[in-house]
């Protein structure tokens, strides 16, 4: 199960990266802090870097090295116009999907047609048979 | 590189970055440097924010959260892909394409045997390739040396009889020697270029080899009973 959760998180992480950058530029570490919020992020922090490099290659984000007043320079990422558009489309799609998933997880209140009832019965039988 | 840290911490960071660098072989030097620099920056920032008292404990915690070098590079690409990096050389691409095409389909034993056959064929091709490159190089060198000797002493080969013939490209002996020198030089340059190109071929072979091994391992794993999710 743990594996499945990780997989799901990783898929969403890409959207979270675009979302954070939508609000302002970030370097890798600050991006992780922003996404995970106050809590410690459960996924391995390093996994953000392959995502960033993929987004760079797709030209959804751009990067720039900026001197830090403390310590080594930081690589700041920000959205490109193409990235802004991608974020809008993806986040709208995500809301739709999330709504669908939430709905699908609920018990059907009324099965309107005979056919639907039949399907449910068959499913039940299959379950009982296990 | 890791000189922003105290001695023992710097050692640990350096060791980590070194292991990271090993995973990056095959990538262009510039990309390698860039990623190393970025991860170094990450480690620095993460280290600065953590409040663990003991510095060694702190750096170990930071690196643990960051994950293994393989995680930093990619969680999705197979190690062979990572090794191959971003170099998109055409012959490599074709090889990789064939391998991936075989692999996109759920791979059975037949796929593996095809890969193995392909691998052996490529090895044979590679061997003959190097043989040609090597002999071109050697012939070129010998030709150059002989040409220079003849330039110095035109009658050098006269006494050697019909078995050692100097090619007559021109009636003028000196010009002839110079021409042979040039031809020999070209031959050896071609040899060197072939040898140099060979390293890409080697990289392709390595990639295929890793891919094959991975697939065989994956195949054996798939046959074991799977753990079911609740």
C-alpha cells in the first residue's frame, strides 16, 4: 500500500511544483518547504529534482542562478508563459478529476435503471464468491 | 566544493556528492556540474535550517531526507537510462529504440533471447570495427615512417626486391614520397577518428547490456508470486 501512496503523491507533486511557482519563484529547497508546508514532506526530497529537470526540458519553467547573501548561489525556478498556461489547464483538470474520484468513492444513493441494479448484483455476487 | 561546512561534515557531504557524480556519468560535463552545484546548495540550505545539535547527526538527517543519489537523478528512469544520460547519438538511438521496442511489449523469454542475439551481433560488429580502425592506424603510421625515411634516403627500398614496393604516385621521387606521407597521414587520422567514434559505440553496448540484465532480473521477479494489496 505504501508503494501506491508514494506513486500517487509523485504524480501530484508535479502539479504542486507548478502551483508553487505560479505564486512566485523558488529554489529547490524553498520549493520543497513550500509544498510540504509546516509538516515534513513524506516523499524523498531528492525526487523534486528530476521533476524540475523534466519541466525545464519541456520549457514549462526556467531557471536562473542567483547569488545568495549567505552560502552558495541558489538556482531559482519560475514559470514560463507556456508553464502558466499548462498550470491553468492542469489544475482545472485536477479539480475535475478530484471531484470525480470523490464522487466515485461514495455509495450510490439511488440506482435509477434496472441495468445498474443488475451490475451491482453481479458485483456483489463476485465479491461473495471470493 | 563543500567548504562551507566544518571538517567532518564537509567530508560526508563530499562523499555524497562524489557518489552522485558517479551516477551522472554519461551526461554532458556542464549538466553534471550544474546538478552537483544545485544539490550542494540544497544540502547547505537544509543543513542551515535544521536544529539538530550535533553537526554530524544533522548532516546525516539532511542527507537522509534528501534521499539516495539515484533518487535525486530520477525515480522513474531505469539505471541504464540514467547511465545513458542525455547524449543523443544516432546509432545509440537506433539501438536504444530497438531495445525499447522489444521491452515496451511485456517481455518474455523470446524478447530476452532476441536482445541477447542482438547483443552478440553488435559485439562482433564492434570487434571488426576496431580491427579496421586499428589496422588503418597502424598502416598509416608505418606508411608515414617509411615515407619519411624514403624522403631522407631515396634509395632505401631499392635493395629490398619485388616484395617491398613503394607506391609510385608520381614520377618524381621526392614528390612521390611526400604524397605517400600525406596519404599515410590521412589513413592514420581516419583510424584515430574511428577509434574516437568507437567510444560512443561502446556506450551503446553498455546501455544495451544493462538493459538486458535489468530485463532478465525483472522477468525473474515477475514470475514470483506477487504481494497483493488489501
